[in-house]
């Protein structure tokens, strides 16, 4: 049984008359979200240079939360390493230590005060990070094409493990601060944290919004369907997992007819797998 987070009555909203589906409640995990609107995470550079939340940052998120009228409101992505290699914005919020929890809680509270669902985003900026330090970190030294970005240092296996732990710990801080949804890390083979491991660390009540590793598409339709099936079966009963997509379908990888076919086949394979194996409750 989903718990109602906040009651909303949209009967006087012109938008609800015009777009009734957008204003239909949806059960996600243990929440009954009153509508289908999401305010996506956006850096606003309103935090202290040390990554702490400020009064203006809280005020900004309060206004954003008003706008979703009960839907999902995400705060900007946080960086998670004390060394600041993952920091991509001068005023980006940090979550690499428990000392940031009280500030983060102010954001979650401000969103909840507007009777909206609070979303937290993990965001190590990788190749576009290291704004305040001399070098960025990543799995390879592949640089960003724009010259404003810093040189990359290839991470060791131990550093990759450390980064996985940073994601686990930062998400826990977000949960402790009161956020309802954690996005948006990419599971293997791109990232190194499986949904099963994330679920074990963050608990069954946390809604996990992953970025689907679209490079799987290059392995073909069958492999993509199989991957999606395994992903779905790895997180029963399935109602607290959201599969998100980033840029591949827009400017990322559709470059010509061949890549368009790869993208279409991949998305079709995902939809087929969801049709077949995504019925909730998912029983592995
Ligand atoms: C100023 C600004 C900051 C952003 N910061 C983030 C961020 O922290 N995390 C993220 O995933 N996307 C970030 N984005 C991307 C947005 O969340 C959104 O996906 C993008 O703007 C596309 O949506 P739109 O077409 O509605 O603008 C940012 C976008 C803007 C314009």
C-alpha cells in the first residue's frame, strides 16, 4: 500500500483539465505522487564556495518546489569527494561528509513544506569536473574537447572502489536529510555499483532513479533485452526503481542512419523487456 505523501486537488487547475494524465497520481515505491511533473536538477551556484547550502539556495528550491504542485522536485547534483575532482561548478553543493547533512535537510524540508516530493542527485562531474583543482578523475585520461577543462588523471582500481563508496555514503546522507528519491547513477557496465548493492545500502523505501547504460545498445537487441530483464529482476518488487535516460537519443549518439537504428533497436528492446518482465510485483 503506497503512503500518500501530500493531498492535492487539481479540480480548479486549467492545466489539469487540459492534460488530465499529467495530473494523475502515480504510485512509486511507498509514495503516492499526486502528479507526473518533475523539476529536473539544475546547478544554481548559490551555495558557499565550500559546498554548504545557503539561505538563498533554500529560497531558490522553495520556489522551484512550488512550481511542481505536488510532483517531484530535484535539487542540483552534489559532488561527493573531498578532493573536489568531481566538482563541476564553483558553487556546487557538496555531500562528502556528514557535516553537510543539516544544510541538505533544509532543502528537503523546504520542498516538503510545499507538499512536493524531494529528489537528491549524485553528480560527480568526471571529465567536466575539477573546477577548483588542477586535474579531474575518470576511468581514462580521455580529455574533454573544450580547452577550458582540466587534464584527466586515470583512476586506479582502488580509487574506483573509493568512488563507489562515496556514492553510497553521499546517498545515505541525502536519505538522512529527508530526500525521497535518489538519482542518477549509472549501473554496470558503465558504473561499478549494481542496483542490488545500491538497494542494500539505501533501503527498500528509497526510490532509485538510475541512468540506463545505453552503451549496451551496441551489443544488439537481444543482449539489451536480456540486460533489462536482469536489471528488473535484480530489484524486486520493482516499484521503487525508475529507469532514466540521458542524452543518447538527442545529441549524444544519433549521428547517422546506423546509430539511429542502434538507438531504436535498443529502446524497443527495453520496452519489450519491461512489457514481459516489468509487471509489479516483480518476482525474480
Ligand atoms: C543551469 C543548468 C544547470 C543544470 N544542472 C544540472 C544538474 O545539476 N544535474 C543534471 O542532471 N542536469 C542538470 N542540468 C540539465 C537539466 O536538468 C535538464 O535536463 C536540461 O536542462 C534539459 O531539460 P530542458 O530541456 O527542460 O531544459 C542543468 C541545466 C541547466 C540549464
